[in-house]
């Protein structure tokens, strides 16, 4: 077999493996999120500026005593940021706040990584006409200069049901 033919076969094999790996990753994740099929989607949306996905995923069983919460940013075949790297107690890695009253529902989940502060915000204000929705990720650099806000494109998937039981309420 000549060198050109051998090189062509090697390239085709590599492309096939890469495509299969990408298809495997996409098949393993839930539609519109970076959460795996055996996880819950707590929050997920495609952000406007980057056309990438932001997901907050949890274990199926999540309580004060067991489970994990993990933030992921990127695409199914290329996750650029995963926090925390080690899955453990969410109370050690995240802060959670929720405010609710008639016509107003505000949720924020935040964490710090490498000096950057990240906040997932999901707010609804029905007192405004028309009603106002804000679903975004806010990233604040260590020097607190030029905060970046990545707004969700369309409505985010959001299900916070377990979080109120997981995080202690401030007194």
C-alpha cells in the first residue's frame, strides 16, 4: 500500500472516531443541555453571545446528605468549564437564594472559580406590564471590571425543586 493511500485511510479513521465520539457525547446528554441522561436538569439554556449551552446538572438523588450539583459550559462535544471538577456536596461549592411572592419569583445560584464569580439568574416580575423575564449568567472577573452577562436565547429549562431542601436558609 503506498504512503498516500495509507495516510488517507488514517485520516478517514480519525475522522470517523471523532464523529462517533461526538455522536456518543450528544446521545448521552439530554436535549438542549449538557446534563447526562442519568442526571436532572436544574437549569439549562443556550446563551446568545456565544451560542453555547450553560447547564446546571444534579444527581437524580439530591439532598443535604447526598448527591451533587455541577455547572457546565460549552457544547456537548466540548465542555469548556465544569465546576466543581469533583462531584460532592453542593453546599460546599454553591450559594442558592430564592425569593417568591405574588407576581415575583427570583432565583440565583452562584459560585466562584479562579477568582471569577458566576451567577445563574432566573427572575420573573409579573408586576411589570408586560411581565419581565430575566434568565442569564453573569460573570464577574477578579478585578470586578467589565462584568459579562450572557442572556439565555429563549426560555431556559429550570427546575429548582430540590434546592430549597439542599441549601440552608439564612436566619
